[in-house]
C-alpha cells in the first residue's frame, strides 16, 4: 500500500492506526490515485471524479470540481484567474485580505493586468444589524469592525481611476454566511462560521455545467444580493 500511494510504510501505518491525520489535498489525491478509488470514495475526500459522470446523476449536477482545506491552499489559482478573467465577483465581509489592500491576495493580479476587468465587490453594510452580530461572533468591538469595512471602501475607491479595473462596490445587510469569489464561469465558495472568518473555511471550486445546481444557484444568489444591496455613501 505504501508503494502504491507513494508514502513511507511507517507513515501509512500511522494513518491507518489514527496516529497521523491527512489534511493536504494533494496527499488525498495521491492516496486516491494509488488505491484506484471509485468516484464515490473520491467524493468523500472532496476530490473530483477521474472519469466522465453519467448525465442526470446527482454528482454530475453538483459540479464540485475540487475541494481545498482553506483559502491558502487555492491562493495561487485565485491569483492566476484574477490576472486573466474578464469578470470577477467577490462576496465578503470586509475583503481587506482579498482585494482592498495593496498587499491583499487579488489586488496585485488585478491592478497589474493590461486587459480590462470588471470587478463587483459586495461588503457587509457597516450600519446594519448584521454587522453588530458578526462583530460579536468574532469577538471584535462594533466600532473596530465597522471601521474595517469603511477602510476597505476607502481603499477600493482609490481604484476609480485605474485604466483597466472597473470596480463597483455595494453593501448588503444579510448576516454573512457564504463567502464567494467568482471568475467568469468558475466560483470558489467558502463559509463564515460563528467563530472563524471565511478564509479559514474549506473552499469548494464550483464549475458551470449543464443542468447544474450549485453553480447556477450561487450565481443567482450573488446577482440577487447585488441587486438588493445599497451603494456606499461616496457613490450616491
């Protein structure tokens, strides 16, 4: 078994006996490949199928292309897509680590590209009841939490005159549940927990597919939230 999965015999023994846990997606992939796991077993590990899925099956409609333990594990792919996609959608709370700051994950790839890109950013409304609830959940004062959102808005406003980035920001008032980053037809979905931020959540890559349910549903969810969201004071 150790030879098949490309791991040391001692390590495989520790995994089998519960003395070591597997957390990295590439190790899960190596184990699944080495043991020639069927599609259903790969799905339990959050891995994509290695064979075409029959039309009409639930797995085929779910369109989960890949699962990642956290945003850090998919950061390189997010930066690559930010540098090439024509449309980027972001649903976050403050987005300071995603796009608002000069050293945030997507800021560099978006602002250094030569081709135009449309960016839509949904941030939590700092004056909403949901903002107070979220601040309490993560142990921050309401004032500091609101200030973080306002800082993000101010930094995003600095992109108004950027030659290739057309960025629009709006504010939503729902309690944060889903964190979404979309690039054209690919969505990356994670969740806000009661005690953790979205970037620490597991991430699902959702690819558009015929008769799909998750990708189309979350795309519709984002568009509806965008229509219901209000403009920041500076853009009214």
